[in-house]
């Protein structure tokens, strides 16, 4: 099978973007951990936790509201 240049480009771009996103999320994780927030709270699967951001869903405003409410729903 010959892989088209277009698909190769998309694969390279996806790899680069994932790498950049991983670095950004490391900073986010470090910030919350340094502020005493447990990983289990940050990724609890409630639809507004950090897993959503990692999946590309922009729930940042909801997450910030949740965090500023001391992670109480």
C-alpha cells in the first residue's frame, strides 16, 4: 500500500500537536498538584474534568467554575 503525502502530512501534524498538548497538560497538572489538588479529583470522569480537555473538548469554563467552587458540583 502506498501512503499518500497528504496522509503522511496529517500524521506528522497530529504527532506534533499531540506532543505540544502533552507538554501543556503537564503544566496544567503541575499547577493543580502544587496547589494540593489530587489527580483523582482532576480526572474523575464527571464530564467537566481534565479528561475532557485531553480529548479535545473545550470545557475549560465549566472546569474553572468547578475548581473555583472548590471542586463541588
